[in-house]
């Protein structure tokens, strides 16, 4: 037992008296979890690009266009009014083919991810199909641009 304690003490003393150069750490290179600092103009450009991806998705999804899928990350999931959905329409309030208008839009960036919260209005073929809804999109920056990873949408109650 005594030998183990003295060996531990010797290793501790060696570590404490080692040259300072050995103890220096190199800076961590930028990675997905540790992105490099961005300029204010790059932050604005990223937020605008994330919002544009969301607007393009909402518009193509409202028309029932399969091109909406090109804006999705692999394995993207959709929650509509509390239920996981796998088929079109994947956004709340889309009652058949129609057009959408995005009202409010807020974007928050965190490294390679963006959160975009929107209010949108759906205009169907007839006015009785019109709806107002709200959605939260989580996007991931990929080589091809911003791709949607998760969406949660729900209709706004009519009063």
C-alpha cells in the first residue's frame, strides 16, 4: 500500500513541476459545436436565409408541391396540433391547395441551428377554407444551405 501512495505522490510532483509548455492547450478549432465568431452582417444574412427557406417551404407545401421536400433535412419531423404527421399537408390549417402569406417572423440563431417562428395565413380555393396558424421551425445549416429539421404548427383559434 505504501508503494502505491509514494508512486502516486511522485507522479503528482512530476505533473506539477513539468514545464509550462507541456500544459498549454492549443485553441480548439471551429466545429459544428464551436463555430467561429460571425460578423453582424453574416448573422443578418444567415437569419434572412433561414427565413427564406421557411417561406419557400410554407409556400410550396400550401400548393401541395413535392418540391417542398428539397428543403428538409433527412429525418425531418412534423407535429401538427400536437400529433405527429407523415403525409401532406404537414402544416396546420392547409385545407387543400392554396396560397399562404407569412405575417410575423422571428429568427434566432445558435451555431449551426436556427429557430424561426412565424404566423401564416392560408387562403384556400374558397373563403370557408381560409385559416390562420402559427409554426415553429428548427433548421440546421448544411452544405446545401438551411434545411428544416423539425416543425410544430397549430391553428390560431377563431374568436
